[in-house]
């Protein structure tokens, strides 16, 4: 086949189409979508049926970094602060100390059973030290598995925030492997700088992004999601430029933005939800193309041994030690230990040694790929089973409402009232987004000069407007009236 732009688009679109269909079908049989996407990529790759020649780790890494930006930002936007706040300490400890303990324990095991140097072993341990949020929650959704108490929020917090810690560890130990004259003491400042600058930049850029989005008068709703993409990449690249952790910065800024009042927020979040799925599929397909199955086979034995140690020893030990100071039932700790799926992120991190050109880079990449596949295959297909064994799954009669019911319930309709905006009200000449109405409230329509206006976040309230407000209860309507008259926030 002659390679042309048209052929590339044809093959790419067909692979994307097959991945979506395969992912939808896999839900019925409980097969993790990650395996389907990787499998399609491998079948299309050099060792597969299609025979697409792709072996450029730099291109794969670029696609991986771009994809992770969207995936982490989307995950941050979807994080409800009220849900996460009660378990914020557990989540932070798991995503930092837990990742560190996993990397060190697994690295020590690799050092003992292989001919890797101590730093090469720690590098491998660091690469597979973080869990994969996309893999975890795609499986939970496909199984309609509801978990007790704040267990799901804890898993969401950990999975969404532990990639930055793993990334820093990868950079630190890769530096030690490449620069033989360095030692662990010399790279500690790098570690501290990455985490501190990344965290501060994330919060600062989050506040700045809110100001830019709400104060920009773009005129077209479709431009606001585009603006948010530009801001996302600025946050990542600017933070990285000043020596901070870009992944941590975009996650923190997204969590901040997701819990603020933004103009056209629903449009932005829907766009990111779709793009996050697209980026997951593209990422998995790319990594599948990059892998040569014939090169993975020789490392299956050592890969299986490391994978079993990670699942049964390193992960449980790191979780139990990290949560030792928190009050939590043992069965919930054990379930968190089991939900330690490795997905596409470790494979992306495994491209860093390839690009750096270290001696055992190819071996590390193939072992990491095998660990990721076995982790998803073993743990991903047994999440429901372990939830029932450990009694952390909610019974059918008390499971949360379906997505459709939740969508309907998000629109309060118990109380409706027309509120007149007098000329001396605080709300006059203010955008709706700046009034900070209670969350469980909808301004359904605005009557202005005999005409009806469908409002959005950027709609400016005028004197003598009549607002048709829907709310869940009378008290909420009173708070809305306070926001209009005096600017009092919920």
C-alpha cells in the first residue's frame, strides 16, 4: 500500500471505529477496554495482521503526554470537592507516600532477582508505581459496581493524582542511571522543586484561568472550550518550563476550575469528557502499535514474577503502611490494595528510558508492558468479585440511581418563582456566573421587554428583568433572592 494522507486517515479512522465498537462490546463481557484498545493496536502493528511500521518512542511519548494532559484535566474537572474533601488526606498520602513505597519495594525486589543495578531497578519500580484511573473506573462503570462510604471517592482521588508523583520518581531515577556521578542526595532538590512548584503553579494558574474564562467576551459558546484547551497546555508547559511538575499543575488547576462557577461550564466539561475518551483510545492504540509482541515473549517469565509481586506484596504493603494512621476497616484497605490497576501511563513512562538510550531500556519497556497487561487482566476482571467477597459493594436495593435518573434529578423542579430585578439590585449589570447562585438552582428563562431570553453563564442581568427560577426548596429561592438583591453568596 502506498502511504498517503488519505490512507493514513482511512486506517486511523478505521482503527478508531473498531476500538469504539470493541470497547462497547467488551462492557457486556467484563473485558477491560484497555486490553481491547492495546490489542487492536498490536494487531495493526509490525508484528500484526496489518503490518503498520511504527517504532518511534519519541512520537509515542509526545502522543502520550498530550493524551495525559486531557485525561488528567478531565478527571480534575469531574472531581467534586465536597465528595473528595472528607478523604483528602487519605488520597494525598496514597498518591504520594503510597507511590513511593510501591516504587521502592518493587525496585528492591527487581534488584534482588535480576542483574539490574539498584538505580535501574528503582527506575522500573517507579515506572509502574502509579495506578490508572481510566482503567479502574471504566471497569467499575461497566460492572455497575457501587461501593460503600467514601471508598469510590478515595480510589478516584488516588488514581487521578498519583501520576505526578510517579513521573517525578521516573525523572529522578532516570537521572541517576544516566549520570553515574550523581547520588540520591543530589536529586532530592529536583524532587522537592517538582512537587512544590507544580502544586503552587496549579493553584495559581487555576485562579488565573477562572478569571480569564469568566472575563473573556468571546461571543461564541464554542470558543470557550477551545480557550480552556489553550489554558491547559499553557499551564502544563509553563510549569514544566520553570522546573515544576506539569502533570500535578494541570490536575490541581482542573480540580479548582471544576468546583467554580464558569461561563459555559457544561459545554467545557462535555467537550473534555469526549476528548478524554478520544485521547485514551488514541493513546492505547499508539502504544499497541509501538509494542512488538515477539520482543515481549522472552520477558514473560520475569514479567509475570514481577507482576505477581506487585499485585500481592508491593501494592498491599504500600497501601497498608500509608493508611496506618487513618481509621478505616481492614476490608476497605484490602480492596484499595486490590484496585491497583496499571494501565497506559506506565507504558508512556517506559518510553523515557528508550529515548534516553540506557542499556536496558528495551528490556524495561517490554517488562512494563507485560506488567500493565497482566495487572489489568488479573485485577480488572475481578474487581466486582473482590468487592462482594470483602463486603464493600452496595446491595442492589440501595445502589445509587441510574445516570438518567441522576441527570433528571440534577434539575430542581419542586419550587418555581418569578423574581423581579429592581434597578437598585446588586445583580444589575452583572453576569449570572458572577452572582454565585446556589448549585441546586436553575434560571430557566429571563423575561425582558416582552421577550424571552434563554440565559447562560455570560448573560448580563438588566434592571426590570424577570427571572424564572427553579429550585429544590423554598429556602434555596430565598438565597437566590439574596444573591440578586445584595450579592450574598451561597
